[in-house]
């Protein structure tokens, strides 16, 4: 049985643990660490082994998941000793080279998950260094596919593109939902009805995109009748530079991710 230690059990670690348990992973093979007694108790409530001793957790694991906040990684991992364990990082913005410096040459996977992992619908980008075997890549992918979708990128710099697309992208969709709900309320719908209809519309569009072999552009065209209501709304988007607005926002997120990686 492959044993996994989560060093730090915040929201994302908890989401991954829950996904693994839903997927049938033996809770005896999962260790979660936390600083406070309250957080240790919360981890124990998941049904896994919980402790405040990071070194003990590492000593009893085959895979070590970095679940502490990025700003705390150096402080937490500098005194720890790893053997041959693979390291899987959830710490946004921190390059593989940092972990190689802290923990020595080893299999290291850098991830960029997003918050829908909390409801089993996450999207995660993964990058593995040259020390990571095919078997270890499969093990890392299984961690994230249990709570959503996982995709590999061939170059570490592309993790910043993943950040712009899906890591931060969740908030773009929330913003769209927020403004569509507000618009529906201004047109007379009550708040609950507006929220339910808009949320289901986004869910349905996403599901159609995933399940169709056709491009989003083709799907959009198929629901747009010439001279109809949808065409009128899309024309308004075009007139106000919707394409440039979205691509510019994604570029801004990408640029900021690169800045953070250098800081």
C-alpha cells in the first residue's frame, strides 16, 4: 500500500484527501499533519491518521504532499529529512528548484489545482521533473484525478498558463455568474431563481463542451440564430471588446504568476 503524508491540511489537502477516500483509498494509508490540536482533530474526523509531527509523517510515507502555505514552505521543510519519497507540491508559485534545494534531488511534481476540487470537480495542471518515473507520475495523477480532472504540461513555465486558465479561471466564471445573476434580477427574476438558472446554464455549457467533439466556437454558433436574442447579446459583447477583455485578464494573471515565482 502506497502511503501518503499531507504536510499541512488546509482546504486543498482536505479536498484531495476526501477525493481519495471517495475513490476507495484505504484511510490507513493516509497521514495528515496540522499545527493546532483543533486542526489535528479536524483531520482525524476525516478518518485518516493525524499528527502534529511532520517528521514522523514523512518517515512513514512514500509520497509527501506539500500542503502548507507557500510563504511557510521554507520554514516548515528546511529542518525536515526526507529519504526517497516523491514530493508533490500544492504551493502556488514555488518552482521545483526550490524543493530540490530544500529536500535534495528527487521525484518532484508541481501542481496547480483549483477550488472546485472541494466538490469533486477540480481541474489540475501537473509538471514533473526529470527524476520522476512513469509510475510516480501515475501515482501523482491519481491524487488529483480522484477529485476532478488532471492534465500534464511538458514544461514548468506552462504551470503559469494553467494558473491563468483554470487556477484563477474559477474566479472569472464566478464573476460572470455574479453579473449574470444581477442582470437577471434587474430584469425581474427573484434572486434564488436567477442564481439557480444561471448556475445550471454554466454547468450545462461546461458539460456540453467536455462531452462534444466540436469546438466551443461551433457550439456557440449552433445556439445563435441570426437576428435572434442570443445574436444580439453576443454582438454587444463584440462591440465592447469581450475577447480582448478576457485574453487581457488572462495575460495579467499569467504575468503576475511569473512575477510571484521570481520573488
